[in-house]
């Protein structure tokens, strides 16, 4: 399965990356979200974008984090 990655957010050296696996026809089969740091690589992977945001906000506390808003899914 081909895999593509797209950075959705960057803040304080951290990033949330959407990882999409597609089938042979280019249709998405699996979508996950990785939480990464520029110095340490990937910290964790989540099935839901909002879970990645909540974890990032806990890491950044007491600094301001990202708004906890769900992504709209194309359908």
C-alpha cells in the first residue's frame, strides 16, 4: 500500500502529521495521525486527530496549545 504524509500543524518544535495508506486504485484505506518532535522523531500515533491535539497540549502545558477542534472528513 502506498503511504503519504502531510504535516497539519507545527508548534514549539512539535508537529502533527496525517499518514494516509491507499489501495492500488488510490482510494484511502487507513488514516492515522503521528505526533512528532523535530529533535526526537515520532512520539506516538493516533487514530483520531483530536487525540493527537490533546496529547500535544498536555506536553506543551502550561504553554498555549492548539484548539481542540475536530477535522472535517471528506466523504
